[in-house]
C-alpha cells in the first residue's frame, strides 16, 4: 500500500499539523472530557451558530468531531497504517470560514500505528475499538452531560455522515480488492464492535438508515439522518428561524412531501 498522505487528511477531514488562521477557540481534545472545558467550547460556539441553547452546539460539534471517526475509518481501509488521533494528540480549533464557523483538528506529533507484526483484522479491530472506547466515547459523553442531551443524539450526528462517506469510497474505489476491504472494515464497525465500546445498549452504527429522494441530485437518493441535528433551534436572519431539515427523522411522510414541494418551488424560482 502507498504511504499515508497527510495532505490528503487535511483536504478531506481538516486534520492538520499547523494552526488554522484566525482561530477563535483552541482546546486540547483531552480537556473536553472535563465539564469546565466542554462548557467553554459549547458556550463559545453556540452564539456563532445562533443557537437557542448549548444542546444545539453539542449536536453541531459532534458532527464536526465525526471527522476524527471518518478519517480513521478511511485510513484503516486505504492504508496499512494510521495517524495517532488519540485525545492526547489532537487539539480542537474553531475558526471562521466565510459566513460560517468550522472546526479543524491539529495533530501534535505525527505518530503512526502500523500493521507490522499484526494480522490485518486484529490490527483493524484494535485500532477502531481503541478509537471509540478511549477517544470518542469520553468526548461524546462529556458533551452530553454539559448540554443535558442524550448521548445517542450526538452519536447520530456521526453515523449518517459515516454512511455517506463509505458509500462515496466504494464508488471511487480503484479495484475490487479495495472495495472488499472498505466493505469488510465498515461491517466490523457496524456489527463487530460491541455496544459497550460506545457505552450504549446498541452499537450506534448498527442501524439501517432510510433514504429519500435527493432534491439536489435528480435520480439519486440521500439518507434520512440518524438523529435530528436541532438546526430548527437556530435563528437565521434571512429566514427568521429554521424549520426541520428535509432529511430530519422527525418529519412525517406528509410533512416531508410538503417540504419537498416548497424546496422544488424555490429551485424553480431561482432557476
């Protein structure tokens, strides 16, 4: 396999070795397991996204933190070594990007965990179990406590994007061997990791996501989100408040059809 390309991780997942320009908040990831620091992050982020409560900041940030999970899954399947994304080696940085605010993840030392000396499945299993048990679960549970929100809703923000990304990797895979590896590694994530790794009664990735017509790609489907992102609890100065997303799992079939008609009407008006 080819050597790990750090520039690819930066482009795909905003995992980088240098500070972003204009960083507003910078917190070592290992500090986010402490209530005081989780509070500080959510309280700084919430007004920037016009959230009506810190629980909205928690769902939004969980989606961003999912980049760590998706990057690890990508490295496991595409390389025979992975970058150290442990809490002790990652700093979370909030920065402005045009009209919005994004998160990047600065790596302290470019430590690499290689396949050397391990059977591939044993290595993969260890890498993913360690990531979720020791590095993602503590952050999710800390955010849930700070925001007084169910941790399952935060896990859901990661799940949907993971499914989307794996789908895209399978489409882009250059050969059948890589496709099998991506599929097998994803199957381990969804069905091989025990629920207690996540501190849940069920592995949050072990679910069948529903799909709905993709209104922006005719003839294609898109996933209904695994959990509501709470976007409806943000204020939009141009719209005086968001509604539920078109792909929100809280929408009924009738509500989604009504929303679909509204979106298509707007698209026709702008075209």
